[in-house]
C-alpha cells in the first residue's frame, strides 16, 4: 500500500509518517520546501512539488492508493491578520487536489485533516460531537470547514473516497514555541526565557490537548477503519484552561529554578471560551483511545524546550 502525505514534513506529519511506516506502508511525503533533513523523514520518499500544479500533483499521486492532506499555509493567529490570504492560499489547492483525485484509478481512501479546535465555534454543550453545529468564528476555521464541504461534495458527486478527521489541540516533543499555534509550547518557551506568559481573561480559554502521537494514531485509525463520507473527532475528551496547563508545568519549572509569571489581559472576542471533543465515533469504528497521559506529555515537552534554551 502506497500512501502519500501532503504536508507530511510538519509537526503532525512527522509523527504520522512514522505511524504509517510501522503499518508496513510505502510512504511518500509531498512538500513545497526543498528536501528536509534526512532524520526528519527517515525511511520515506520526499517529493518537492507545487500543489497548485495539477499535472505535477497527478504525477506524484498516480501510484498511490491512499492520500492524506495535512497541508495548510496559515495558522489561526495569522488568519485574522489576512483573512483573504487564508482563503486564497488554502482553498484553491484543495479543490485542485480533489480534481486530481477524481481522475485516479485505484484510490482506496483520501483524507482531509481538518481542525476540531476551530470548525465548531461556540458550543452549546461539551464535549462536542461531530453532529453538533459548526459555526466557526475565525477565518482559519471558516476555510477549514469550507474545504471539508468541498471534499464531501466531490465524494457525493464524483465518488472520491474521502473522509475527514478533526483533531483537537495537538502538542508534544517537536512542537516549536512562538509559531502562532500551540499554547503549551509557547508558554514553556516564555517560562524558559524567564518571561511572563500571556493569558486572556482570568483563567484563559479551555482547550482539549491531545498528544501528537495519539493524533497520528487516530488519523491512521480513521484511514483504515473509517467510512467514506464520514467525519471523526480526535481528542482527549478533557478540557484544561490555560491556568491548569501552567499548573501542570509548574513542578518542572520550579525544579529548574524558574517561576511562572502570568500577565493577564482582557478576553478576546474571537476566542471560543471552551472546546472539548467527544471521540466516541472514532472509538466505535476503530477502538482508538488516547494513550499518552497529559502529565507524561508535558514532562517530555518541557524537557526538550528547557534543554534547548539551556544549551542554546
């Protein structure tokens, strides 16, 4: 089985390619950048390709039975600054991909990796199931949801075997601070520098943090056991506020002789107060459950970020 991971050189992609290789798949990673370091993509083929060039894309995908689309050109924070760019940079390449996929012979499954943290918007109740209303409040979430709907249209009209996963907030070793995405890594980066952590509101927002290795396992579970045309949340089912995350980091920062300073600012109108995902649908079809405890994940990520700062 040959599987192409579009955007597979990123944070989630590196864990995903490792998980796919462990199943015995032949993996090819498609990216826009020159070839990454060999250690980053050990054991996979890497092809540098412009996603917007349909002929080049078809040449890479024609021998693949599975395609997973992880590529995205923006992050939630930048989408507010340039909402038109968020739409133009992400939607046309996805539609072009769907056009290519409908022409492929032997395609078993195509998967869109969406965003469980942004497509739902404010929720009437928690945890959020896939059937609940999607009412995103960020350009990032709106574009992600639009991509989902185009993909499902190609499934219904043209038989493209698509399903969708909506991961919660992934974190873990390898996540970079200050990237505009990922409260945990950025908070640790500030603490390691001796800087205050910015929290909006008294306790900050509540989010569902799921370890990146569990996200990768969830993607493979939906790839193998999920149904065409269906959507699957990937989360922990547990919500933690920014303050609770900092409380979990504190024993490790204290052991390193570092205090956690918090700078509170007023709540932002575009922040959803709470986002926690129900993963029952994925559990029912595949048996998937998160395996990495929050405490273990926090300890490992702190060790990496503090070590980098100490030796950097």
